[in-house]
């Protein structure tokens, strides 16, 4: 794709902005489907091995962008923190009731 030439048709957008929008929003339409438990496990496993090499992890997953992978890992971490927080709160409350 010639992003510079395309950007000439959109005066308020740069070539980089158009490319980014294509790559992260339009190119892989399946990337909006929900993640499966198997994909979550794969992301966690690959993150342990590779760290924040999102593009390397994304290359191994069908129709997921590097941004999809990064955002999903953050979502998994937030969910885990909330779950642990609720567990600790329930334990503390039970201890106070005794």
C-alpha cells in the first residue's frame, strides 16, 4: 500500500495514522472475536518466554494483532488482581466476624 499517496486524499490524516488504523482496526476483522481460554493460556505462556515482544507473539496467533495481544494480557492481569482482591476481602471479613 502507498500510504503517502492515500494520505493525500485525507487532508486531516497522515500516512502513519492511516497505516496504523488499517493495521489495528481494519485489516484483521476476526481480531474482534472474543479470546478463547486456549488463547489466554498461550498468551500467558508466550509472555513468560518472550516478555513484551508483542509482534512475535502475534505472529504465532491467527488474526490477532500485537495490540490485541498486549491489551488482552493487561485485561487478564486486571481480572486476576480483582479476583485476588475479592478473595482477600472475603477472608478478612470472615476473620473479623469470628
